[in-house]
C-alpha cells in the first residue's frame, strides 16, 4: 500500500503545481487593463474614369483582279 500512496502523493503534488501555474497566469491576464482600441479612419477616393472604346478600322477586302479582255 505504501507504493500506491507515494505515487498518489507525487501525482497530487504535480497536478496541484500545474493547476496553480495555470490559474496564476489567468489571474495575471485578467488583472491587466485592456488596451484602448485605436480606430483609424480611411477615406476611399474613387476617380471617375471614362470607358473609351477603341476605334476599329474596318477590314479592307482585297479588290478582285480585273479579268483580261479577250
């Protein structure tokens, strides 16, 4: 029974130390005051652009060659 009691004691001490560390960190975090939030305002500027359609030159069909007169 001594073996079980010693392992129980060791694990109890380890878990107690672990829980103390975790709770200690949480209390430190909650003790700090929250930092003020910095709000930055941005202005979006949209410049008006014109849509210009490219002028397409009409395709010229080749002129037929004149037929020689007989």
